C-alpha cells in the first residue's frame, strides 16, 4: 500500500521538531561532518554541559536521528542518515509543490 503525502509528513514531524532546536541541529551537523563522538567530546569547547548534551541527544535519538553504542564506559553517538534522507525528501516534495503552485500562478497571471 503506497504511503500518502500526509502520512509521510506526519512521520517526519518528530524529525523536524527535534531539528527545530539550534543546539540539536548543531549536534547533528557536527556528527554528520566529523563522525561519531562521545558526549564528552561533543561538550568540549562548548558552554553546554554534558548533562544538557545528553538530554538533547535523547531527543534526537527518540526522533531516530542519532544512535549510540557502548564503548567501554562511554556512549558513542552517530547520525542515522536514513532519517536525514527522509527529512530531505519531505523538504524536496514541499519544494516541488511550491514550484508547481508558482507555475500555476504565473500561468494564471499571464493569461
């Protein structure tokens, strides 16, 4: 059974909600750019505490954007690219719809 547009957007809602916070967006960007990191490494050079980073990572994990793995006493966090691809696909679909709406408006104005 094909997935409807509304269902795809509904499924993507937690992703966009999680990425709507500047700190969480920065964490995902850092993980995407430089690979997996521990919480300590994510917190280093930042004014954000390890506890706050942990809470942000949990929100991102709940949205399926990151995952963790144990490495001794540390948890190493990495991006889940599938969810980022899902968000990108939703944005691309919205962009296509906007382009189509503008094309219809242009055609209407020109006639």
